């Protein structure tokens, strides 16, 4: 008896037929909705006695035959978004690590103020933080966007890492301390790598949110993808191309977010393969256990050297 059959009964012929019918009906409804949306958007519209072509008419997409348009979108818009997102993501992870260490400190006068600071940054809107940094710090649009995203997402990542540290078995910490490690050494070398790997899906999800939140730089005047396409190009070419610019912007954001998610899944699979035993070979050591074994071997060798002397 398999584990699946214990949890639920296998569907019979009637249930499978019903499920197939419902799936076909749902698929037909989805296709009909998409067809209706396409026909509605592509229908010509009257405005001020002038007949405007549909949204998918070729006259609304002819500007994309010019390579300079794509060069402007990629090198100004996409690169502006990625430049801010990459730097902010690195800073957010660093800030998150620091917050998680301070938040999980044993000393109350470190732990409690850190909790207050984290809650303060988590409760502040990112746009308000951008405006505050821009107006008070006079850092310029780029660094206002980067630091606001880094601090806000760093607070969220710090809470996720702290939750990962708390969820680890106490034996991990006790094993490190029993080998003579200081509490900070045990946390950084034994506990933290495991917590980071455990919380990696949450961290990646937050980095995807960070990438999308770079569009808030539109308000503070930063030249990112949304401002380049829906402000600069639409103002230059007119509202005739607003819908096509919206679609291109959406597809580019979708491509960047899916690429980040794919990279995270690839990284997780690569880590799982490292921990998976080779066919017919011995079980690989967990990274944290390998550190502990290395420390124990070093201590044993040192004691043997001392006794031989």
C-alpha cells in the first residue's frame, strides 16, 4: 500500500470523467475570455469624430522595428532597473544578516532595540522612505531608491533568517559550543548556513518583490524601466503607443522576475545535489557537520601533539 492511497481514495471512473469534463469546460471558458479580451482591445474606437485603430493594429507597434528604441529600453530602462535591484539586493542581504544576528542576540539591550528598529522599517512605506532619503539625505535618485529598498527588504529578510535560526534543533548550537566555539562562531559557522538554505525560498520571493519595487523610483525621478517606457517614450511618441509600451514593459518585468525565480530554483537544486549521496557511494557530510568534524579533528591532533611533547 502506497502513502498516497493511505491519505485519500483513488478516484473512480465517474470521478475521473467528471474531472475531465470540468477541465474541458474551464479551458473553454479561459479561451473564450482571452478571445473576448483580444477582440475588445482590437476593436476600433471613436474619439472626437476620429476612428482610432485597435490596440493590436500594426500602426501601434511599428516603432519597435527601430533598433534605437530597443537600445533605449534595454540600456536605459532595463539596465537602470537591474542596476538598482542588484545593489539593493546585496545590501538587503547584508542588512538582513546583521539584523538576524542582532535580533537573536542573548543580550536584551541588543535584542530589544533591534526589534524596535526592524518593526519601524517594516512599517514604513518604501516610497515614503525613498522620499525621506532623497529630501533629507540629498543622495540623488539612484541611492535614494537603493537604500530605501535595501533597508526595507533587509528588515524582512532579517526576520526570515531569525525564524530560520529559531527553527533549528538546539543540538546544532550545543554541538558547536561543545567543541569550544564561541556563541558567535557557532551561529555563523554551524547554524547560519543551515538557516539561510532553509529560508532561501522566502529570501528569493522577497528579492522578486524588491525587483518590482524599483518601479517606485518613477515617483522620485529615477530613470528605471517604467519611467523610461511609460513616461519618456510615451511622451515622445504620443499616447498612440501607450498600450504597446505597457505590454513591452510588462513582458520585460515578467522575464526578469521569472529569470530570478529560475536561478533560485537552479541554485536550490545544485545544493540538493551536493547533499545527495552518489550512486553506490557513501553519504556526503552536511556542511555544518563537516565543520564540526574538522574542528574536532584539529583539536584531537593538537592534544596528541601536546601529549607527545
